[in-house]
């Protein structure tokens, strides 16, 4: 058992990109970085290097320079918030290989979409803790499959405790930016996410003005509720997609991002998290086009702009930044991120936080 604990520890902290990590180590230790500079948000931790939403992924994000750790939050059957991208966990845990849970597989209507699999709200926390995380994109990130089966599904409280420990060790206060996933869906199940989220922040002394905490959501209604009906004192960010709109909402994301829509958002949120194509759209040939006015318009409304998601693999990059023909090989991710940072964005979500930190250093 001692050997296994050692493996887990090494898996959590080993640097995936030593050359880049060395370049960012000094500013990470210094703790005196200008907070007006764009900030790097470790998307699901360092999910380009470790299975997403594991303590190992979050720790590696911090140690490679991320300013904020991003957990997506869903609920267990007994109402505990855990860090998973979706309530369906067939693709991010080994549940499909567990015969004792074979009868838990079912189909649900998730925000109007039929989804089959295993769902966190059908498991108690104790049951969920018997599962182990696996890489969500094994065909893209084969390296990450080395860690399949090593890490448990963490609770939000466990992440907050890790944040506190790493802040002390690194000599800088790490931020956290939890996302409430499908809040309307969970509320209808009697498992509302907002109250346990606020309770966790309060337990860790983080529900206060000035705390390095943002709460994010693709739904405007629960952000309004957090601001006006709950005791939330921290920053809120409204996430937007390239198409459609919030579930159970008559307005589209495009309407929310007009100057008038942004002014309305500014009455209860502090920032927006647009899909990156809403900042710089792609042309018909897949290259970057002309930046939109979104950054300027949002700043005029007093809102921060933190687009998502920046990834290093060719298949996720604009055509002019791809290198070679392998869709899973790294392209010119630094160049893409520098281009976006030069639009005036206030931060970015990235699967490889060390690349984001270096892009911030190198930008014009």
C-alpha cells in the first residue's frame, strides 16, 4: 500500500513538460505577479496531462503555474458535490467495468437530450469513491491512460483543501472557479447545487468579497439566484456557447452578448466565459478571422472576459497553427494563445496551463 501511495504522489506532481515548467517556475514562486495581467485557468486541472477532474490533475495545474483551478460540480445521491464534467460518468471512470453497478446504467433526459450511461445522482458518495478515474479522450491523449485506475473521484471539499495546502506550499494564493453543471436538471431531482456549493465555500472561509473565487454557469437563472437569493459574495461568470442558449431560457447566448445584454448581465455577474470563437471566429477554411467587438463591449459593461477552451493538439487549433497531419500531435498552441491574449481578454481556460503561462509571458 505504501508503494501505491508513492505512485499516486508522483503521478500528481511530476511535470509533463519540463522545459516549459522551468520557464514558469520563478513567477509561480514569486507570488507577486501583476494581477491586472491575464490569468490562466487550469481547465479541469491540467487535463492535457492527467485524467481530468482528479486531485492529480488539479495539483499539476497549480505546480505548472495556473492561477485558478476549475472543477465542474455535480451531485451524488446523498447530495455531496463531486468534481466531474457531467453527471454521466461512463467515460471518465471505470464504472462500466464494475459488474456490481451494471444495473445502474439507464437513460435520462438531460436538459432535453436523451443520454445513456451511469449518473452520479444514482450513487452515494461511498459508492462513487470505489470507482477510479480514466482518461476521457484516450485516442487523443494516450499518455494520460498511464494514470487510468489510480485516482478517485474527488469531492469539492477535497479540492478546496488541496487548494489551501498548495497555496501555502507555493507561496501564492490559488484561485478556484467551480462550474455548476446542469443546475436546473439537478434542482428538479431535489439535488440543487447552489446551497451545498455555498456551504463548502463557507467551510473553507472563501465566501467573502475579495476571495479568489468565481462561480460559473451556462445558466443565467442560477447565477441570478446565487447573487440575489443566496449569501454569495464571490465573483460570478456567465458561460456562453457558440449557438443556442441557456436551458429553460427564452434568450439565446447571442442575445446575452449584445451591448444591451451585457449591460443586463453586469447587474449580477462579474464576467463572461465565451467559447473562444465568439472572440475570434474562424473563417470557412478554418483559419482565424477578424476579432469581434465582444471584448471591447464586455469591458465597456464592466465585465471580465475569459474564453474557453485552449488545447495544444492540432485538431483543436485553427488551420494555420497546425503542424503536420497528425490530429493528436501538438501544433503552434503558443501562437494561438498569444493571438487571443492580444485581443485584451482577461484570462483563458486551457488544458495545458504551462502553455498558457508561457503565452502570457511572450505576448506582445
